[in-house]
């Protein structure tokens, strides 16, 4: 078992089961177990909401009770927004999925329990868990939709399982402008502005030119950007000359 099992305990609506399956598959998880779904199983509403994740529903394991769904697991997390008077470690989804990776790497079998939509997991279910996952939500409105809770947890699993750049630039086929190209653009604008008498008074001209050069160097420009800015200035000069 190279990933945690997500166990939906007594889910009430097929739509939420389908939404949970879709959220799981978005982040590369495909081990779902269902404990006594209220409207029976299989459920066509679940299939409709799962979209392209129908395979998860086809392969979902059905169990009569929570104990049966967890019988092969060695470590269990329970998701709940409320204190239940039980002494257990309480972790964020991020920390829970870090722990899950560590335990799975050590050969353990990990499960995450998600409760029914109306009231969440019961104390009897939570008592079977080794730790509680608590999402840091608004305390005045702590209720999460089943599929939302699944998505948050699955996202944290995926975030730690793949190396994702925190920020990147989508170049869309473009290349960055070289320093020479930016320098030529600066020369072009400086020359035309000089002709137009922009650098006035003369005592401030050098400082103005320095500010303008600094302006160009701060801009992250592609070659296309540079070509467009050259073209804009040429067209403005042509238009002015036609007007004269």
C-alpha cells in the first residue's frame, strides 16, 4: 500500500461520494472504502459527480462497519472539527500526510476516516483512530463538506509526494530578452525623447536618463516585448511626422 486509504464512514449523499472520488483522483489517490452508505451501493448519483474518476467508485471496497474497513490498517487518522473529550494527538492535514508518508515508507498501512455530512464521525469511530486531523477553519463556521475535507487532505498528500516549484513563469514559447536587446531599446527611447525635448531642464537630464535606464532594467521583458516597444515608438514618430 503506497498511499493512504480514504474511508468514508456512513456517507449520506451519492453526490458527495462522487465529489470525494473526483477530489482524490485529482491528487493521485485511488484507494477508497465505504462504510454503510445511507442510500446503498452502487449509486448513480455518485457516478455522475465523479466525472472522470469513476474507476475509484468501481474499485471502492464496501464495509458494513468502521472496524471492518480498518481491519488491515496499522495507523488511522480521523477527521473532525470538534473536540470530542478524547485524549489523542491532533494534527493539521499537512502534518498528517507527512506522518502518513513516513509510516507507509516503513511498511505500515494508513487510513483516513471521514464522517457523514450531517454530524461527522461519532465518538466510537474516532476512538478507533490513532490521531485526529483538524483543519484550521473559521471557528464560527467549522463545518466542511465531505468532498472539501477529502480534497484538503488529498492536496496535502500530493504536495509532499511530488516536487512542485512554488513559483514559475509560463513562457508560452517566448524567450527572455538579452541585455544587449534591452540596452538597444533604452538607446532607442532615450534618443527619441532627446529629440522631443523630454530631458529638461538640462541640469536634471542625466538623472532622468539614469531613472529611465533603471526602469528598463527592472522590467522582465521577452524578445517579443522589446520588439513591440520598438514598434510602438516607431509608429508614434511616424504619426507625428505625418501630422507635421
